[in-house]
C-alpha cells in the first residue's frame, strides 16, 4: 500500500514540478567535489566553509545544510577522481531506472534527513559521518535496483552489487558498534537512511510476501500431485485403490498385481 501510494504521489508531483529536476544530479555533485578538492589546494580554509558544522548552522550559516555533500571524498587526487567516476556510473544507472525527477527527490531527501540527523544535540563533529551515510544511501539504492550488476572492485575483482551492498550495510553496523557513542551514531544513521528505507523496504516486503505465497502454492501443488498417484494398480483391468476402493489387491508369486475382481476368474 505504501509503495503504490508513494508512486502515485511522485507521479503527481512530477507532472507539476518535474521540469525543475536537475538532470545528472549525482554527476554535478561529483564534479563539485572535485572542484572543492582543487579549491582546497589554493585556499586550505575553503573546506571549512562548506563542511557540516552543527554549531555554525545554529549560528546562522544555513548553507552548510547542503554544501557538506560537496566535500571531497578524500585528500588524495586519485581517490577523488575514482569516487567521482563511480558517482557518474551510479548516477547513470539510477537515472535510467527512475528518471531525473525521482533521482532528484531521493538525493535531496537523503541530504535533508542526513542533515537533520546531524543537528541532533551532541552530534558536533559528525561531518565525515554524514558524508559516509550519503555515499551509503546512494550506493544501497543502486545495489537494490541492480543487485546482479558486476562491479570491478579496485578495477580488478568482479563482484555483484548486492554483495557490496551487504558489505556496505555491515560497515555501517560496525561503525555504529565501534563508535564511542553507538546510540547517537545509530540514531544519526537511522535518520539518514530513512529515505532509503521508505523507498525500498515496502517493495522488499511485497516481494517476500509474493515469494512466500508462491512457495506455499508450489508445495500444495506438489503434495496434491503426489497424492494423486496410486499405490496399487491391477495389471489386468487397470483398476487402482482410488478408482475402485472396494476392491482388494494382491501380488502373485511372479510379482504381478491383480485386483480382487480379476483374481476370481483366474482362480476359477
């Protein structure tokens, strides 16, 4: 019900404001991450102006609610470029499945909820955590839509997206459990991935229910098919215990089986 209702709402919104969607939004984000890294070489304090800082936001620097997503993925140019290229790849896959509007909704919803999680009291210094949650939310969406897509880890090792998705989820869990404040970090992560949960969990539940119902129907059919097979069959007339339950069946010394009706003439 939630899944279908959400689709109807999105379809209606797309008719009204779909033209405002930014095509290739994750490509733009990746491009600005590379640009932010380059600007940080010229002005090292630049990254300090765009990262997530709860105290600064509450003091009026509200642009940080959005600009933190432009923070580069690493300090090293190689990893910055690899992360950007991978974001290009993710964008093209998600946009081909959803279209630009739905991808925009998912990205902005993820950024909004992750920012809300970062505003929780005592969450100061959670900037890098928020970036990790964002990357996880984006990749988990891709892995859920394309579970069998082969991704070459480190450019060499082929592995399906679904296994990387499970590994990503495990890393989030490990990050929560090993943090000094697991309850706080778990709350931030839970709020941050809420758009993912709302988008995909209803579909997972629906698919699981359909598979369970299909399994029950298959077992019922197999049991009925097995039950329709007869245990006794007369070699003379073809009668079975199901077609002629009033007859008795006996096996001769030679291994032939006859019903009681066919044995009497033979005995006579």
